[in-house]
C-alpha cells in the first residue's frame, strides 16, 4: 500500500503567517498560524525560521513525518519578482538543511498569486486587491495569469489606501492654504493624528515616516458624512480600481475569444469592509462591465498555496 503524501501551503505577511496541511486530493487536515514572514522586512533567515516552525507544527498535528510532505508552496508579501522568490527559496532550503530537515518541491510565490488561486479554487477569475497598495490578478481558461497595477506608490497604486490617504492629505493642505475647498478632512485629520499645522504635517510626512494609508479610513468617513472633497477622492479611487478590472477582463477575453461571465473577488483592507467606497466600486464595475460577477473568495490564500503545491507535485515526472 502506497504511503500517504501531503502538501503544505503558506500565506505569509508582515504580521502573521497562515499554514494549511492537506492531502493530495486537497482535503484540509491541519491549519496553523505563526508570526511574520515578510522577508523583505525581517530578512530571509527569520522568515525561514517562521515557515519551518509552521511546517513542523503542521506535521506534528497531522501525525505525519516531514518526509511525507512532498510539496511546500509559500505565498509571501514581497515575493512578486523571480529574483526575490529564488532568494527566499534558497534561504528556506539552506535553513532546513541546517536543521537536518529535507524539504521536497519548494515553491515561493507572491501573496497575490496564491490569493487568486484560492479565491476561485484554481478556476477562471479576477481578484482586485486594495490595501496599502493596489494590484489585480486574473486567470484565463488556459491557466495563464495576467496582472494590472502593482507598480508601487511612486508609479502607481491607484485606488489604494496610500493613494486615498495622500489625496486626503492633499485636500487638507489645500484647504489650509486657502487654495482649495473647505473639507471635513481638515478637522478629522487634525483631531485623529494631531496634524493641525503645516509644521506638524511636514514633520510627520517627511521626517517621521507617517503612515499615509492610515488617512484612508478618514476619507471614507468624511465621504459618508457627505463631504464633497472626500467624495471626489473616492470617485477617483473607484474609477482607477475599476480600470484595473477592465484591463484584466480584456486580456482574459482576448484569450478565450468570447464574452462570458467572469467572477471577481475583492481582497485587501480598503475594499473588503462594507463602506461607501465599496458601494461606489461595485456599482461602477457592475454598470460598466456587465460580464463581471462580484463574489466572495471561495477559499483562503493559504489554500490557494495548497492547490499550487498539488499542481507542482503532479507535474513532477
């Protein structure tokens, strides 16, 4: 009788890492959580320690040996480029060898890639991610993955928490200069963050690394209170986010050569909570892109990593 085999999928970010152990049919047997594994911030060695500890915990919980794990896929924040993926993969394998642990079929992916796989359980679909940054990923019927956005705050990140926060601060500074319209944002930002003068604002933003994205919830709050400037900012943000979706839809339809219903899932702190922003965004997308069907993600990003691990093992001769 053949020995049972398992795979492990991980979803790692700046605050925590989720791990799922499953059999080769995708049945989840163990779920665990650990500390951060954003190797761009904490370094490859510490991220590898977190991942290895979670792998060992999963195996203990399942009562299986590490040798029974035939595939490990980790989707990590900051792993969007092949060079970074290779660096993290080599670091993880090296750390495992130092502990006399042998890992088989290790794959490092971006957190967005595993989120796409989990959202539709490997099928066709688009995910729109808007947190501090913004990016959209789509998968067509041939299994090709397409993307739009993800250019970072200097070149892109339109519709993101950073972009909305920056525009909110800009509306405030124009109001303070008397070269812009009155806005509730001035008072909201001043009370929430004690940013009530030019000196305080400039010091916070340019010298103290102020979290610009933390202004985004105040822009949403002001818009819900019918502030015209906040509404303008959200209108701009939702237009940009809907354009991410439009671009991916065109790429997917180009491959399929037909128009058909395509599911879309929202991911990220800016658009997963019910707010005036999400209402506007849903309306814009469904009105202008009728072939899009907005749905809830079918599974977690960690489970998406499990599916990619199973696929990689199945492809191995």
